[in-house]
């Protein structure tokens, strides 16, 4: 089962489809694909190919982001107010 571990110890289960993640895509790429002459199935495939993923940890609220074409997640934590 694919899993994504947060530094706080929470484990995201990625085997469920759909999962609890967010799909990210640049506006330019979305507009280009959505206005293309591709058929519906081809558009869906192109949108997924152009997208990245974000997961939000429900425990510590860190963001884990894999940019388009990357399997590596970069983790971002919330800054504490001064």
C-alpha cells in the first residue's frame, strides 16, 4: 500500500482512490488543456499528467507537496506568529 509519512509521525494512506489529497495544476496548463481540441478522456489524462499533489497533515497541518512530474514530496510547516 502506498503511504506518505509526515515528520510528525502521521501516515497518509495513498491506496484509496480517490484519496484525501489535493490535485494542483498551473492555471496556464489548465487553460491550455481545457481549451484544446482533445476528447474528454484525453483531456483528463493530460490534466493528470500536468498535475502535482498536496497532502495536508490532519495532525500538525504541514503541507506535503509533490510538484508536477515528481515523486518526491517537499514538506512545509506553518510559521509561528511572533
